[in-house]
């Protein structure tokens, strides 16, 4: 009876969303498309496609069709409900366009190659050997979670690289200790963007620095690190929950089921039958550690190469100017070639067997590739509708009216924009220049606001089911994507709530030595409060 009632509620919500999606804009429109800057361009309707996609994904638990409906909605708004215009915009300007973009293709190649490397390491027995070694040295669920966090913090160069590498290495360990794939996906996701955004040598630092003129971007980034409350508090929250053995929200149910029954997927394994779960032969730990180490080194070299390090640029300048897509693609190609050669020389596998792993790795990454393609296409729709211009106008209109509250307001706007569009880098590009127009670089409140832009962008990106980093985390953990989003959301919201309070304080006291300890104490108090409430409710 309860299940039928839940299905009825979801059906009603679904009907309301679809009616709002296809009815309200039609009534509100003036018959003009967004192509020439008219119609829905630069209005709040520009944010409707991602909101529709996110709402449908959370209600239906099906991400592919939800994303496509959002893309279709963007095409309809852009063309003013013209059939031909909608089809052309969705496919030609959307899906085909994003698959023709060099940066996106580089990321997809990196995904496929990493999938092939994972398949190689599994087939060679490296993953099983590492699992046996880890079982002797990591003897508890707490230790497995802390080891995952530590590895995620160490791989701070790029979030894509972080997600897939940490997932590949830690899956055997967390599986051994019956940690659900949803929890592993959270640990991966929470040590990807939140770590990269406070690491001065990372692709994220380079992205933020690129939005600041006069070559002061990296300096501003470093000054903003102590005020990046969401990133810092997320890391503290992960460690605190692991040590306290605390889970809440839907994640508590997943973890309880995994521990009691050994079902790590809550009954849904989207990667079953993709070739990722091959029968492993006997290998040694070096069969996993050496390819991963070569991958890390070659990707770092690839990134600094793309930033002209070998043409005379300094190491920091090379990272600031690096192209993550080119660097990761080139690095992974060299790592794959090394891995194939290494296994052949060790006679762990024949050359034919290594080649068989390449299509297996491709198949294992198909779910992530599909979701990424649709997510990029949805972003193209929102860009064509002028979502950035709409948000910029809102921020400019409110700036200066209540400066002390501006950091908290910017944080919320950053959260919403990144959540709706699925891109934190795009959010940086919209909000940081606006903030710097309001405050000079020498103003301490300006540094706080820039940090609030970054924190809000990372928070929204962390929560959004259409974010590429969230998708990568699901792929790295080989977890159902909707499960990952729904279980992670309460944790991200808890950290965001504490961060919002911290930015309210920072607006009046822009001193990190005062505000950061206050934020840490608030986070600790929140965790203890949640544990008290959970124990009282009998969970």
C-alpha cells in the first residue's frame, strides 16, 4: 500500500513538472525564439531545462530520459516551439556540437583509456592482489574510508583524474569491508572538486586564475583558500563521519544493507555484464600500483606539457595555463601503452588478451559517456538561452545594497547556478568577474566573495546530478548514478548549511583566523547533533 501511494505521489509530481515544462513557457512566451536575443533569452526561463532534468531524474530514478527531456525543453524555448528549429538546435547545436568539441573528446578518450586500464588491471589480477594486501593492512571499515579520503586528497591535480583513479584503486578495499558503492561514490566525489578547489597546483586553480585580469589570479586563489568553507568543511565532515561511524539520510539504509547482506549496490548494478567484473587471475600488488603510478606521473607531465613547461614556462605557470583535456588524454595514452608492454613482458597476459581489454573498458564506461554527453548538451541549451546573463543581472542588481551579506548571497547563487547548469567552471566565469567589479582585489571582503563564488560553485556541482564530476564519481565507484546523487545530497546540504552561516559571519568579520575555527566548531557540533538525533530515533 505504501509503495502504491509513493508511486501515485511520484506520478502526480511528474505530471505537474511536465505540464509546467511544456505549458507555462508557451503561455509566457511572445512567439519569439532566443536565437536573436529575444523571447526567453536572459530570463528565468533559461534555467528551466536543467531544473526539469534534475527534477525528473530524482522522481523517476532514470537519468538518460530525464536529461533528454531537459535538452528537448531547451530546444523548444530556443526555437519558440518550432518543430524544425527544436530538432536542429537539440541535435546540431547540442549533441553533435558537444561531441565535436576538442576538449570534450579529450575527456571521453581519457575515460575510455582509463576504463581499458581498469579492465587490464582486473584481468591481470592486480586489483585482487591489492585487495589481499589491503585486507592485511586496512582491517576496518573506518580504515577503508579514511584510506579512500587520504588517496583522494593526495590526487589533487584534477577532479576527473581523481574520481576514476581513486575508484579504480579503492573499490577492492571498500568491497572487502562491505562499504556500499553509493558511499564510495560519495567519498570519491567529496575528495574531487572540494580538494582541487583548495589546491594551488591543479586544473581548477588554473581555471579560477584565468578569470582574473593582470596576472593576479593565482595570488587571489591562494588568498581565498582559508575562506573556502564548503571545501574544507566537506573534508572535515568525511573524516568526522568515518571516525564517529555516523550515517544519516538514505545513505544509512544503503550502508546498513551492505553490511548486513553484502549487497553493495542496493539491488541495482548498472555495470553488471559490462566486462568490468572479470574473473581475476593471480597477480601481485605491483600489477596495480605500477600502472597507476605511471598514469599519475604521465598525466602530470601531460598537463604541464600542455601548459608549455617544456618551452620555458615555470612549473606553476605551466599548471596555470594547462589544458586538462589534452594533458589527461596524452598522459593516459602513454600509461596504457606502458601497461600493455609491462603485462606482456611479465607474461601476465598475452598481447591478444590485452587488446581484448580495450573494448571491455569502453563498454564499462558507456553509462558515464552517455550521461556526460547529455549533460554537456543540456549545458549547451542553457548557454544558448542566456542563463549566465540572467544570473549576472541578478547579482549586479543586488550588489552594494547589503555588502556585509554579499558573501552568503553569492554562495547561494553559486550553489543554485552550478546545481542547475552542472558546471562549476561556468559558474566561476559568471560570478567571479562580477564580484571583482564590485570589490577591488585589495578589499578583504572581495577575497571572501571570490571564495564564496568558488565554494558555491563546488557545492552546486557536488549536488547536481548533471555535473560531470558527479557523473565521474559514479563511474569511478561503478555505482548507480541516481543512487549516488540521492544519498549524497543530505551530506552536501549539511556542509552547505554550515558554510552559509560561516559566510554570514565572514561578511562582518573577514578574518580567516577567526571565521574558519568558528566554522569547524559549527561543523563538529552539527555532526554531534545529527548523531544524537539518530540515536534517539533508533537508527
